[in-house]
């Protein structure tokens, strides 16, 4: 699985868009980019995943660069309940390899 | 409700004692996983099972054992050989670990503390 790099922490104002970047410069052609989040002391929650095209669901949007070396998770209207650690993972199948993620703090 | 349940929420272990953490899923998933999370860290894979009666070691299997006698259940035993067992333990399941796209669903976790 490709190694991913994320900022350690980010702040976002409530109601504004939260843009969480992830670098995966060694990603291979068949590796998907997955995003999970973990609210304190809970199990991780799946958010979204993609291969080449941008993806959107009810929770978030995923923007993947054309060279696939980086991606951005967008929470369009962040709420206080979006405060969590966000993990970006590149995988082909099988094991998920979690890094330390980005701790997002949404502030009123 | 479909999902993954883990019990207990908190577990205390005495020195030299084996303890077993429960994980049950009613999602009809073939694959199940156990992860360990230390404070401020990401998750690390302990064991995973692709199908009943089969399981594979993950990255940190030493001091742990598992069984998979039923599709719904994947208990984890933390043995006395695990010298630093204090951690948050998470169980997950997915449809089939061999698929290219595979989403894992996680339980609420068990926090293990050593007395």
C-alpha cells in the first residue's frame, strides 16, 4: 500500500468548507484512495473512496489530482460534530494501513 | 439493526492473565479484522480472517490469538505473552478482503487496561 502524508492538525470555522489534503506520491495505478474519520474513543467511520475520478456522497467530496499523487477531502459545511481525526489511506485491497491522520477541529 | 458489536466496552487485566475480547457482526460479511490503537496513533492490524476457520497474522500478532468458528464471530484473546496490552482494540468487517474495492466497517471498540 502507498504511504500517505497528511498535516497533523487543522482548524475550520463552523459552517465553512473544510479542505483536508493528502499526499500519496507513490500510489500505484490500481490503488484506491480511502478516507475514514474517527471521533474520539469511537471506531473509525468510512467516508468516501475513489480511484481517478472525483467522487461525492452525502458526507463529503473527494478531489483526486490528475496524476493521482494527491487528493483533498472536502466537507462542504463543517459542523461541530465533524471534529475528528481524518485518515487518508491508499490501498488495493486487503489491509488498511492507517497513519496518524489529520486532527480537524471545527470551531464555533 | 445491522452492525458490529464489541464487548465489553472496558476490560481490566491482571498481570499474567489471558483475556478475551468479543466481536460479533450481523452484516453477513466474510472478512473480519482486529486492530490495536495506542494513544495519538493510527490503527495497527493484529489479525484478520477471510473466511470461517481461516485467519492470518497482521503486523503485530505476537501475544495475541484468534479463532473464527462462526461467520458472525471473531474473538481476540490477549495472552500473558503480550507485555504491553493497554490499548484501544477495534474490530472491523468487510464483505471480502480480496476485492479491489473494499470498505471496512468498525465496531465501537474495547479499551483494555492493565491493573
